[in-house]
């Protein structure tokens, strides 16, 4: 059965790391407080604390096994933390029920579906659980993403299965949309169309979107906030604008006959050099850092912003091993 239809059940009859966080004034759609998730001897999440405010498009980044999928599953109420507490849409995640679940969309990399149904039947079945299902949006997105409506789920390619998952995740117009590698099997044309769909949801529904993906060049086009995980820890929690302002590549050129000096400034995170030229990767929030550096060393400096793909390895710090309590 689709993961989305499992969200829509009958109403119940009974009732931090020292990293910058998004603005506290915004209503949070998800919070985690000292959350750990342990599978046997493996620690998937190591006591993370973070908050995601409404109205953002958050890029959730990290290596394979960093804890991204676990965090999304906890946010959706599919997995419970071993320690700590989480709230999604104002409700503790172990108590999520129809009022919250019908406002939540979750697109998994490999969604679970009812294989004998056609796509049209599966969409109709899932729509019956959601009072806000938008059939006009469904028809439009099915055309836009080239979804084979008449085919059986069992006959679909991995890419077409992902397209169906996207429709199931967005056509009830969720307030919070969680996307776990939603584009891994899509071709470049459909990926571009999907990005347009996500931006449309953000514009029309003020939907908060959290997207985990290794396709960073695509992600960079729509996200405005970055959360990076490494070894189950939050190692970055910043706006994309701030990251783009702080990271840069400097091409440093000698302006006289003497070879370049050794550069030891603490904001230099990597460097390649010859006697006459150096390429420095820097992280500094000082707006006049390049000008001051050029004056100090008597060199020429040309600056270039880094892409998210280039920043990604710089955001991840080596983490010590953690023992389960």
C-alpha cells in the first residue's frame, strides 16, 4: 500500500548543537529536541536539536547513511525516536493522527504501492482519504509529469513510480511536504518540471518543503535553507544566502617578482598553489575580507562564489564515533 494512504486513517476516538537556527519568530512545522535514533549498535541520529519554520524550502544534505531518511521518517511519524522528542505541525510525532496526517505529504525514493491497481485507481483510492484532494491539480500534474495513468503500478519503471509518488504526496495540498530523494530516477526534463511543481506549491499553498537529494545542482535552484547532517549530527543549519556569502574561491596572484608567501589565515579551508598563483577556498563573513587580504599580502585577488555542489564537502566535518547509551 502507498505510504500516503497509510497517513489517512479514521480519526482516533481517544485523544542542540550550537549552530544557527532559522528565525524563532516563524511558526515551526517541525522541531527535534535532543533526538537520538538507534538501530541495534548503529546510531542513525546522535542527539540532534533543530527547528524548521513554515514557508521555507529546506535542502537536507548529507552522505549516504548520514541520517537524512531517518529524520524524515521520524518527522512523518513512521519511526519513533529512541530518545528525545519531536513535534510535526504542532503535534508530538508519536501522537500524529488524521488532523495532522492529512496536512502532511511524504514522497519516498521507493514508495510502497498497491501493485495490482492502475495508476488511476490508486490515485482515486488515496484521494478518498483526503478531504482537500485537488482533482484538477492531479490532472494537470499527471500531464505535466507525463504519468501513465492507465498502466498498472506493477508495470511501471522506477521513474514512473516516482512520478506516481509525487502525485500522491502533493495533490492533497499538504502544509508540510517531505521529499526523500524524489528525483533519483527521473530524467532531466521531468526533474525540471518537478522543480516547477514544487515552486508552484510553495507559491500557491505556502507549503513548507524539506527535500533530501544528492542532485545538488537541481536542489540549489529552489531551496532557501540548508540543513546538513554528518554521522547523525547537524553540522550546518543556515540560510543558503548566508552560505553563498561566506564561501568563496579566491584566485591569488603575485604582483611582483617575489614568490607568494605562505598563507595561514584561519578562514582558509583549502588551498592549491604555485610560486606565482594560489587558489584558496575560504569561509568568512567579513564583506571586505578579500580586499583586506590583498592589501596585507600585496597580491591580486579575484573572487568567485561556490555552488552548493562545491560547498557540500566543506560543510561536512569529521565526527568522532558515538557509543549507544
